[in-house]
């Protein structure tokens, strides 16, 4: 869990730096709430990962059920944050929404790659199952 949190913290820092440099280069002002959004994404993804993949039960069906519930919970929490952020903004900012969605997709891609490595670790192909 500690390595996962460190990786996600580095990913969050990279996302925040990317947004910062993108605003400098493009001179398009993005709402500073995007940095809060990145921290929120970090918190949501780490908590959902901890809930779903740590402390697996003996029953594989319960593990799959926990992963599906975690995915739905993550999606709902991310959409609720986006709606609350847009509701609190006086002017609807397309740049904020795009940056938020790109950061979410970046976090999601990383989470899927981490989940894949834990659920289906790389294994050698069976020698009995060769196609000739």
C-alpha cells in the first residue's frame, strides 16, 4: 500500500506540474481549483484502492464484487466533485473541465495498470498448451 501511495503522489505531482506548465505555455487561465481537484483525485483513488484490493477475502466472487463497487463509488465521487466545482464557479470553465477529465483518465489508466498487475500477475505460458 505504501508503494502505491508513493506512486500516486508522484503521479499527482506530475499532473499538477503539467497543468501549471500548460497554463504558462498556452496563457489560458485555468481555475486554480484544478489543484484541489488533483488532490481530491489522489485521495479518492488511494482510498478506493485500499478498500477494494487490500485484505482480499477467501471468496474470489467477493473480491470481484468489491472491485466493481469500488469502481462505481470512484466514478460517483468524481462526478459529484465535478458538478459541485462547476456549480460553485461563476463562469463555467471549459479548460477546468478538460483538465479535470484528462487528470481523471490519467489516474484511471494508472489504477487499471496497477489493478491488472495484482489481479493477473504475469506467469509463464504452459508448455502443454503450445500451438504448432
